[in-house]
C-alpha cells in the first residue's frame, strides 16, 4: 500500500518518547483483552455456530461506539471529550491509545489505567458467570436477550 507509507511515517514521527510506545502497547493490550472478554462471553452463551452468530451479531453492534469514539478524539486528543472518555469503562483503553500520540497528563494516564484494569477484571468475572450459567443448560435455546440476562444476573452462591 504505497499511499499508506506517509501515514505510517507521520504516526511514527509522533512517538518522541519510549514511554509513549509503552503506553500505546499497554492500552492496546487492555483494549484487546476487554473486547476479547466481551466476545468470549457471547461465544460461551452459544451451543452451536448458528447460536453464536445470533448472539455475536448484536454484540458487535453494541461495541461499535467503542471503536468509533477514538476517531472523533483523534482530532483533539487532549480536548475535553478525550479527557472524559479516558475515564469511561470500555472506552478508556481505546481513547488512551489515541491520546498516547500526544502528551496526556499523568493523572489521565493513571486514571485510565485503573479504569481499564478494573473493567477487564469485571469483564472476566462476567464471562465466568455466563459460562457457568450456560454450562449447566447446554440444550436450552440461545438468544441475545438470554445472553444479556445471564450477563447481568446476580451469581448464585451455594
């Protein structure tokens, strides 16, 4: 892709500090794991490929804003929208990947890191809940609403 070459060089030129690269990769990993946990929960709610498609398609629509907001933030990474989105669960790691090309305040980096780690921890707990709920009912009908019900249902302690 010869037309992409100048874009890549411009992006790489913005990284003037090795900590920016570390920040980018850290938030990329957190974003990847968080979205992966969400789709893992959706996949664990299904018992067949057809059921998985019925659940994952709406789940993809739910995640679209998470991928679209950083595009808007890229125009003003240190603006108000970027700062606020740095503290919103699910949006924080994606926002901070974009903001890492600039020079965000340390408190924004720390806050987004804490929010991102807590969100990932919470998502892993939700995945376990959905998996546990569907492990015990392998022959039941699967739906996106059933997936959401299992996702938000309080865990039963025995």
